[in-house]
């Protein structure tokens, strides 16, 4: 934005050159990008932050200069004398969308003479980067540049029934704007209409049908406040950004609307020799002044030094906040209507620091000692999972948490809740929140293979989105997904290539689960996921029925449907469900001084048995020493009935202090056999 030094001096008669003013503006957060010297004047290119819309006009910048130099602002001119019939008899205003237009005002100036503006007005407009048009339009632009309040002028004689209706657009309506482009309107847009049709897009641009012309005699001045969100949405959908929309999107001073009307009427008298009608139509709610309380101790705590109560009062008073005592160590301020960015106590502390000058705040170490915080259990598991998978040779990937509608359907069980749709997706491929991490990871693996990568090992740790309990926010459990394609071990010239098998990906799952929850027994069963092969797949279930993980080969039909170059091994671990299993406290013991002993049990079991059931029965027998169990052999054939198999389980006993005797070992073995026979109905093979 361009600011003229001569104009600033009219509003705040400060005796300072452009260099001093430039430094002060930059120190107060209004960065001066450049200073252009034009004759005896200086033009500042000022970068105004988005939270300071009050500085999008010369008056707001002059307030900052006034506070910095301690020079009072020049009082604004009073209301101009009015003649003729009051405005209420000339125009009717109806605000039908008060949620999008909290305040709308209209004033009428009669007997204007449209002509070129005088040189001083032209110089100001050109200096600020605007093109002069005629004295009426130029008057509205001067108000914009002076106060930061956009106004619009209509030819009242071109408005049907002298009516202004502030309403939402009707589907199918069109409007030719001042730039000559016919634009399609939709019901989400706020328009200014007369009794028959739209005549302006509220807060953005006026219409060509009611613009000021050389024949205009009666001018309607509009000064209003529009919803920033509505103006932003409308400007984006129309692809139309203007000086007015730039200010309305950031918020304008609602209480400054009468001042803008007075200035516009005065300029139309001065530039166009018009006659203002008495009074002003003003529709909308008033906004009571907001009050905030500031604790002096809070200033000291947040800034790291003590400016003193007097210093705090002086800073707040200079900024127009009217501080007053509010008990011991407290100050109550009245927030001016133009400072919509001041919402809480911390904002007032920032204002004090800004006025004092950040460079004047002494350097000091914080007085409060830091309190270390332990990381959340989920963060610990997440990081440990990354370490484990990276150590196993996998590379981490990162994908969007959104997928196309239906893309994750094969990767979840049929009873899963529907995916949560996104209201305004950035594309059709990112329309819903994912319920599984695998779809994006499968795409990543396929993309790598299509670009010539022979062996792909990828993993991703991220959130999935599930049910909404009682209509609240969706659950966001943490999952780890794994994709493996190609060789099952590093390639080497000395041996052939062995492709990864189902047992490899299952081993990865068991390694991750075993590292994160050592000693936890999970039951393995056939997978229930439609994305996985019906035979070469598995799921891991904790006691109680909760599924912890799924793994296996991708289903051939899904490989064909996704047009993948090759089959994939995939797995997904529910880390949040794994966290619900209590972690065992690590225990340390000295190394055993005596050797371990082992015994083998050859059990005749049904073919296709789940070994988890056998393991649970064996572990339920009290052992004379630490015991481990493992399958070392499986036999099917002669000597066994159809549907039977012989499984040999090796029992390892590791005493620590003294060796076990043969009677102790044989008694334990007998108890194991009894447990298997009584609980599972199996027999010992002879």
C-alpha cells in the first residue's frame, strides 16, 4: 500500500523527515519496503500485516505516527450542512441478510456536476497508485485511501423504485460489473440490488448499470460493513480481487462508517458542488465497546522485564486504549472499534512491547525453570515402530490422509463404518478421510516399481479415521502399514534371488509386535480382509478378540483391478490397539549358572490346528523354571488317520541356581501332557 507523507502530516502534524517516519513505521510492524521521492513529497510503500486492517488507510497509519511521536491527531472535519428533503424520502433500504451485512448506511447528494477532479485530488490518487476517473468516483477512492473504509457511489436515478436491497443472489442471476465482464452469481454471494435486479457485488465491485456517468445528478453513497468470510468467498469464486475486497476481507471499522459518510459528502460538495440531503439511513446493529483487563505482572512475565505501571499506562494511553485502574496491579482498557485484532490480555502485552520498542527490551534468561515433560506413550510407540522397521530395511513413506471415495473399501472389513467425506476436497482423489494407511502406500510402491525399482520395502505410520462416538469427532487411531515387493533378502551375485513370501511379512509383524509388547501372546488366524489372499494371509488377535494386525499377499483380483505390475505383500498394525495391552516392566536377572534342559512332546492334533491354542494350554502349567516352547517338526502320513498331523513341541527349561532333577522334569512333562489331553483332547504320539 502507498502512503503519502504530506497526507500523513495533515492528519498528524509531526515535524519529522521521511527517514524518521520510515524507521518508526517499520519498528511498529508496518514494514516500509521502499520510499519514492516525488518533488517535495515522499511516498512510502508499506507492507501492512493481515491483522492490522486499520492501517490500510492514511488515518490508521497516522495513529501509529501520533503514538510514536506523541503528537495528537488533527480532529476530523465536522458534519457538513445539509439542505432539502431528508434521505428517508429519497431512498428505501432493506437489509435481508443481516448475518452477512451487520451495518448498511446510505446518504444522498443532489445536484452534483460530474467533471474531472482538481489537480490536488488527482495528485493524491496517482501518488497512491490509483487512476483518476471523475470527481464523484475519485471522491469515493479518496475516502478509501484516507480512512481504509471502502464506499460505493450509485446513480440514484438508475435504481428502480429508489430502493436498495442487501440480499443473497438468486440462482441464475447475472451482473455486468464495472470492468465490463458479465458474471454469473450464485446464492452464496451477497449482492446489492434495487427493486428488480442486482446492481453490485457487495464488498467487491459495483455494476455497470448503476455507475456514475457524465449525466448523473443525484448520487447515493453506500458505506457498509460486510462479512469478511462472505466477501473472501465471493471474490475467490468470481476471480475478482479489488481494493475494496482486500479491506473487507480483513475487517473494517464498523463504528467508523458515519465518519466515512461525512467525508464522502464533504468531498462531493467540494469536488462536485453537490447538495447533501439531511440525515443518513443507517440499518444494522451497534457494537458496544469491548473492555479488556491487563495484569501488570503479566507484562513483566511475558516480556522478561518490568516496564513499570507508569510505563504500561503511558503505552496504552498513546495507543488510544484509555487505560484506567482496575484494582491492585490491574489496568482496564477500552478497545477502540478500529482495533479488532485486540482480543485478549496477551494482545495488550504485545501492544505495550510494540510501543516501547522491541529493540529496547533488555536481553534476559527466563526466570522460571523448565519442567521436562515425558513424551506421550503413543509418541514413544510411534518412534520405536519407525526405528524397528527402518532397522529391518524398510524406507518410510508419507502420503495424504485423504483418499478417493471407495479407494480404501477393500482394505477394511465389510462391517467398518463409512468413510468420512470432506466438505471441500481439493480434488476427487482426496475426497474422504482414509480408514486404512495401505491405499496410499500401495500406490507409492506401484509408482516405484513402474520406475524401475526391483525391490520395494516401504512403511508408513499415520492416523486413520473411524467412528464418531455419539456424534462427536471421529476416532483417530494410529496405524503402521508395510508394503514389500521383490527379493526377500538382499541381492548378491553369489546366490539366486528368493522373492519375499507370506512368512517374511508375517515375521515383520511379529517382530514389531514382539518389540513393542514383549512377551505378549497373540493368537493368529486367517485374515478377514477382502484385500488379502484367502489362504496366504493372517490376522493377530489379542485375548478378548481385538484385532491387532493383518498381513498377507494382496488379493489377485485386487492386483488386477489396481493394474499393479506385480503382487505385493502388505501388513497393517493397529498401534493404538497394541497400546491398550499393558506393557510388562523390564526385569533383569543374572546369567544362569546351570545349563538348560529340553524335552520334546510329539502331539497328534487335527490338521490345520492353530498353534496358539496349544501354546496357551502349555503356558498355563506351572513350570519349575523359566520355560519356552517352540515347534520343531510337523508330520502327516503313515501311522496317522486322515485329517491328523503330528506336531513336535520342544520345551526348554532354564533353571538359574541349581540343576533340575530328572523326577522334577518328568513330573512337569507329565503335567504338560495331561493339560493338552484334558483341555484340547489331543494325545501323545507313541
